[in-house]
């Protein structure tokens, strides 16, 4: 049986009857309540680069500073919202599209959103950026050499990819397009997790997303 969610005609017909509902409370009011400027910190990098680890460390620091944030992790999202998606190029694109829309909702709530996804394609990351205002998206490139990521291999994925057990694995059998001009450039092979997290929080303060 074909799912109605895979029927583009059904989706198009349904969308034409949907009208945007304007909320009484504005995004500006939500941000003012939280005493911060909402933003998406889009962590991108190879598997094993340290995206989730650094993002978790950043969120802990934000919590300690009394800031309102939420972390969307690639693996966690695939357990629920995106559990119907695989790892083909098409599914990776849809995975990022959905996350972009969810991140936009969190920004509207006034939150600082951290997203930790490989997100291998420049065009997909740009698509998410285009959903938001110019100062609501910061690309955080977790720039870790492939050989370092593969030596870490915390989930044993590189080993499986090298043996052919995993197809379309980024960095091995599928391309990763590194950011050309990331707002924040982090090198986990050269600095500790603590130092990387401090670099990112300092960048937020310098760019006036919050003060304390």
C-alpha cells in the first residue's frame, strides 16, 4: 500500500487549502522574554568529527549562562521524525529539509538552536540558511581530517563502510562538501572539546546574540 505522504499530488492539493495562522505573541516578544537573539548553530562535519560532542558542550555552557537552547542531533532525529528516511542522496536532502523547518520553528520560539548533522551538501545547508533571516543562521564547521575521524570511529561505521557493509557513507563512498565560508571554524584535532565549546560561545557573545 502506498503511503499518502509519498503522493506529491495529495500533498500539493492539501497545501493549497492551508492558510498561515498569525500568532498573537510575536517572535520578537519571545526573544525579548528570553533576553537573547534566536539563532541556528548549524554544526556540519564528517562522522566522528565531534559535532555532537562539541554541540553538547556548547549547550551545557549556554544552560549555565541561563540561556534557552535546544539541541537537534542527527541520530536522535532519525529515531523519530525522520525514521522513514534512509541514506541515499535524496533521503539525505529530505532529512536536512525537515530539520531546517524544525529549526526555523525553534528560532521563532526565541531559542538558540544547535543542530548536529553531517549535512554533506552545500546546497542543502544553503537552503536552510535561506529559510531564516540573515543573522539567524551560523554555520559551524567541525573541521576534522578524515583520517582522524576514521581513527576515532566511535560507532564502528568507517570499518563497516570500508568493508562494504554500509553504502553511501559520507567521506568514503559519498561526497562531503566542506563549507566555503563558515561563520565559525572549529578544529577538534587541534583543540580540546572545552576549548572548542568556548570558541563557539565566545563567538555568540562577540556577535551580540546575548550578553551577561
